[in-house]
C-alpha cells in the first residue's frame, strides 16, 4: 500500500505528531508525505529526512497558508488518485481536514487509531476510551487519523526522501483566515510533554493555581494541565484541559494535584506511564489509577515537594 | 435565516459505559440516555441566534431509533421550532448521517448548520466536516465563538495551542466546542409546549440514501485496566520515588 501522510508543522519545523503518524503509515507499506503551506521548503527538506520516508509532496501556495480545509481537501483528493490511504495525526488540522477528504472520496474515516492490525483492520477508542473497538474497513481507500500517544515517533533523520512539488489547486473562495491567538508557551506543549503537572478544582482560583502548580511544573520541566472542573471554574484557559473533552495525553509521568479523578478526566490521562496523585481525600477515584499516591493537603504538600526537588 | 441542528441520542455522559461480555459492543440496555452534550451546545447557539434576531427558525433533526424523539422533544423544549426524525434501527455511521443531512439541507436551505464536534459514543468527530464536503460549503469546526455578519460568519476555533478565527461565506457548517456557550435547562412550561410542536417522521429510504456500514466492528473490549499502586506517607518518600525514577535530580 502507498500511504500519504499529512505533515503537521509549525514555524518551519515538523511537529512530533507527524512522526507518530509516519510510524502508523509504515505498518501499511510505502510512506509518502504531504507538506502543505506557504513558504514551506525548509519543512519539506526536514520531512524528507524522516526515517522510512519515500516521496515528499510539497504544495507551496498562499491559498494553503493556514491549512484551510476547504482549500486543502481538494488537493489531497487529487493526490489520492495514486495513493491507497491518507493518514493524518489527530491534531486540530488533522481532525478538521481528514473527514472532508473522506467524504469527497466516499470513504468512512477511521478516527484516532491506536493500532494497525492489518491493511484494513485497526483499533480505536470509543466511549472516551472506556472501550476499544477493532474495526475493519470495507472501503477501497482508507482515510485514517492517528492518536499520537499510541505510536512511537519515527526518527527525524536517516531518511532520504525525494521532494516533489505539487501544483496548487487554488483558493476555493469559501473561507478565509482572520487571525490567531496562539498562547505563548513558556513550558512544554501538553500533548508532547514527558512530564505533566495538572491541577483540579481544589486549587481554589486562578492565582492560587498559578502559585501552586506552576513552580512545581517548572522544577520538573513539565507541561501544565488542568481538569475540566478547573477550566470550567475559570482558573486556566481551555487549552490546558486534559480529558475526554480536552486533550488526550500519555506522558512518562502525570502528576494530578487536587483532581478527584472523574471518568471524564481519567479518559484523557490514564495511558500515562506513571501517575502520581496528590489529594486530601484518600477515597478519591484518582487513587485507583495512581501508581504513587500521597494523601495530604495540597497547599502544604505541593510547596514542600517543590522546595525539596 | 433558518438554522439546522442535528442532534444525537447517546449514553448520558455521567454513566460509565460497560462493555458487553460477548465483546459485541457497549451495553445500552436500561442505561440513561441523553442528548449528546456537544449537540446541546449546538441547539443553544442556534436558539441564541434566533433570540438575537439573526435566525428566523431553528430545526432540530435526529437520525436514529424511535426513542430519539425524546432527544428532539428536548431540543424543542429548549427552544427549537420544529423537528425531523429520520427513523432507523440501523447504526448509521458519520458518512451515512452526513449524506442524509445533505438531503435534508437540500429541502430546508438553512443558512447555518450547527453540529456538535463529536458524539461521545463513537467519538468519530467527522459528521460536520463530511457534511461540509458533500455540500461544498465552508466549515468552522471546534467553535468557541460564532458571529454572523451579513452573508458571512466569523468563527473562532479551538485549535492546538490556542484560538484561530476564520471567516466563512454562508451557508456554512459549524461544529461546537465546549466553551461556545452553556446550554439552558428547559423550563416546565416549555417542556409542555414542546409536546405540541411539529415533529416530522421520515426514514432513510425517503431520502434515497444508502446508509449501509463501511466499517465492520469485529470486537469491542475493555481497555487494559490500571491497578492502584502504592501510597507514600510523606513528601520525602515521594521525592525519593521521583529520584529513583530519574524524574528529579
């Protein structure tokens, strides 16, 4: 099989989510990449070095500058004339674009796969990860999104792909980009962080959340996350949210501070390698999934922990 | 301008789903069912646009079993004007749903179609994008803010790392994210009033759409269970563990 993989990139660099998608694609056979954007030749060169990559298709055009699905999907559909599968990482771009491609190809997409069982059979989480379904696609072509945390990252070097320009399919005139407010990250990004420190509603308010959680996160070089309850209460913005309705993470170490462990939250972090829970309620459900638990008042325990690290 | 809002009847989000012992799916017998939470947000947004005078009519549509009528009645009680049930006992995949909705849109000619970004049962996150593709319309997915301005709509989207705003020509497809609004509760008088609002009954055959499944579910299993680990007595012990793991120097 020949698979076309969507390259997620930012600021001229290939993002980690792409590398997981490449690993998934390699299980199906030949891996080709698609780099879409404006002024993306450096990205294409970097993509060509990813281990195991064949051809790198590059569509460099102002119409692709912000990866608008309306403009990008027709381009992918054209390239799917000579590919058997389209794979995108389950990033906001991937989730936005892949179903549009699938419908144009009259294919039922397989979302958020966790494993490749064979050419046409995959596993994927349903019911917020409370169940895992094995599904077999009857469609001739496959459209798939990949859960990044479920696949190893392909090596960024060692590959010798060939870069090939693709003609633009142009601006379809349906939508335009107005602007973006991308939060300035002083810490690692949640979905690719090795360590995450998350806070829950017990943190009281926004300033307290920052005062307690941020220093610990910085000591550990960790990303900061939050439960939906903490987001709903306005302590931190929504892009901090870990859970069924937020981000799905699987870091090496997940430190849950003042998080009771609602089903909704566990769905987003239970694949973490080691879970550490700090909570004053020893019966909190979070302790049922935690590898290491500490029962105590977070306002005493966390500053003490930060101080001793 | 009409607004079309597709809604789905799903397991209530506070219920922990249980996998059937025979591995064929999730047990939904005698389980509380509710409107998909993201669809509630979609209904709420449509009603608010009507209250602002932007929309003239809100139409809720559901594809599913006869009991999906309850979900439609909830939409009507919240403030939708009328409802369409496309009744089927088959499990319809997002692609099939999108094809049916495209036919409904051909009849209704809505200016906006607002959908939940994903259903909390199959977690596909596809229907809105697929519908946009089939109708060749623009899509504003994962919306946290929607502003209609003449014949276009500005949609602020929740994207990895922040927010992004796009401007779409109408008609347009919008899918809702969590922060778009807080859905209202239907009042008792409105629940009573909803009982007499029109609810049209259709079948997939009425629209001539093939909804046969493209994906075959071979089995459904529980995810690997995590077992509870150890409890440490104090911070010093925790620090020692972190050091042993190489997390702390």
